[in-house]
């Protein structure tokens, strides 16, 4: 929370200092035109990259896979768009960095791993808290079935538990009462 507060405090000050410095070097009119030009270029790149991420996510869903990386990249593209539309050169630089596939993919993988480990930790906590009443750090997490196997999905550790199910037909007619 403090980091977010510091970002909201420091980033505008840095942006103003950079804009003043650039304005004194190339003039105020060219500075404004340069800020507008970076916004226009950024939005056109964002549109293209966003469409590509959407099509990739759609393709993965049609093939029965979960588009986890595409969702993370889509979130980063949204942040990049907000940064590119914010006037300033520092936010534009970070926005363009998020638009480039290399850093965006690396950051997306880190976010996915962090989210997966937090999700597994939360599941483990709720499972042990309600089933044993013990502290969530007390017992290591064990799969609940012999059929569980640990697989690696795009660098994320996940448990797969096989099982069987059957549908129970609803024989009651709502009009019989």
C-alpha cells in the first residue's frame, strides 16, 4: 500500500520534471506534439497487440486449454494502454516496455507463478483450518487421493485429481405438488 502511495506521489513529480526539461530543450509546442505522437503510436500498437492476445486466447479456449498467459498479458496490455494515454515520457516508456512481447511475457509468467502459489497457499490454509483446526503452517499439503498427480502447466505447479461422477436424474415433476 505504501508503494502504491509513493508511486502516485513520485511519478507525477518525475513526469513534470522530465516534461519541463524536454520543453526547455525542444520547446513547449514540440513537447506537446511529441506527447501526443507517443500516445497515438502507443494506442495503435496496443490495438494490434490486444487483438493478437484476444485471438490467441480464443484459439486456446477452442482447443480446450485455459488461456492463463493470455489473460495475464491482456491485463498488462490494459495497464500499458493506461500508461500510454497518461501524458508524460516516463509513463510512455513503461507503457512501451509493456507493449514489447519479451518483457511482457516474462512479467506475465512471474505474475502467473505468484498468483498460483498464492492460490495454492489459500486453498491449503482453508483446507487445514476447517478440516483439522490447526495452523495452516502445521502440516504439509497432501493430495487427497491416490490418483492425484502433480503436473507442470506452463511453469506452474498444479495438482490433478482424477475422479468419476454420475448424474442423478431429477424425477420430481414441479407440477405434481
